C-alpha cells in the first residue's frame, strides 16, 4: 500500500475546513423560542398608552439585556394561546370570535421598523352585518425614538408568520397598535374608537384583541465546540511555524 504523506499546505487546508465547518454549524443553528424574559434577564415596562386598541397604542420599553447569555437574540410578536406562544397571529374581533390577523408584507416597512398584520372581522348592526378590515402594527425604535430595522423572520430560520423580527442589540421600544376601518387599506382608526363610533350596533358585542411578544435566541456555543475551534487555530499556528522552519532550513 502506498501511503500518501500530506504536505503542510494540505494539513492547513484540512484545519481550515474543520474550522469553517464549525463556524457554519454555529451560524446555521436556528434561533430557539425562549419566551420572556430573555436569557440572562431583561426589563420591560409599559411607558405610554393604556391598550393596543386605544389611542396611539401601547408602547413598551425593553432594556437591561445580558448579551453574554446568548449568541444572538431576536424579538417578535405573536399570541399566547393556552400557555403556548403562537408566532404571528394577533387577533382582533368585533363579533365574539378570535379573528386572526396575518403578516402583510405589502403593508409592512421592515427597513423602517414596521411589521403589519391584516385581517377582517364582522360588525353586527341593526341594518345587518358589515365587514371590518383590521390591522395590527408593530413599530420598533431605539430609546431616542429612531426607527430600528426589522429582519425578515424566514431568512433567519424562524417561522414566516412572525413577519419581521428585531435583532436585539441594546435597549429598544416596541409599539403595539390595533386599528380598523370599513374601507380596505384606508381610513384606519384605533380599534376601540372605530367600534364605539359605529352607528346602530347590535348590543352584546365588544372589541376583543390579543397579542404578545417573545424572544428567540441562538445559544452560546458549547464548551467542546469552542475547544475544537481553539484547537484548529493552534493547528494552523503550528503548521505555519513548521513551514517557516522548513523554508529557512
């Protein structure tokens, strides 16, 4: 049997391939749902508004993140149903049934920090039922009020129902707002005001809305993965040193 001896260059290439594989595996790990609070803890407080369906909506301030507790962290909205988080799917109804709003890419402006979810519900009046067009808007900004871009969730390996998510890099604010209109794509007002101003409503119905936020995290690499990475670096360093000695000799 002929034994092929690897040259230093071949060994270096193999070490690089190992390191690239480890790096690719770390980067390819999809974010995992971690709920609230984020790994390592964080703070959250409602700082403006009383309800997502009233006025200018409800604004939350998030802060005090421990970046050492995760490799990457993302924030998105959905709904808590039976104790479990459902990506996307906020609900707004005027007819007593939970009418789901789905991510609306055409109405969203992710680069400007806005993800929009659209749907319909029924408003019952003495003149008969009327279709109401509903909308939920998530708007994110930094602590100074400047927009923070959202990233398409599907491109991160997250459920596409989330629409856009925020890559958390520090303190931020999130505004939640439910709107409605009898005209598709125009004339939206806060859901509570919209419903209150409907003429001759049938008694017994009210505005019902539901939405929630959650975090998705990429874990910090396991210790053995970090050791393999460092081992690959050490191998490259040794091969480089050995090659230099050979060239000099």
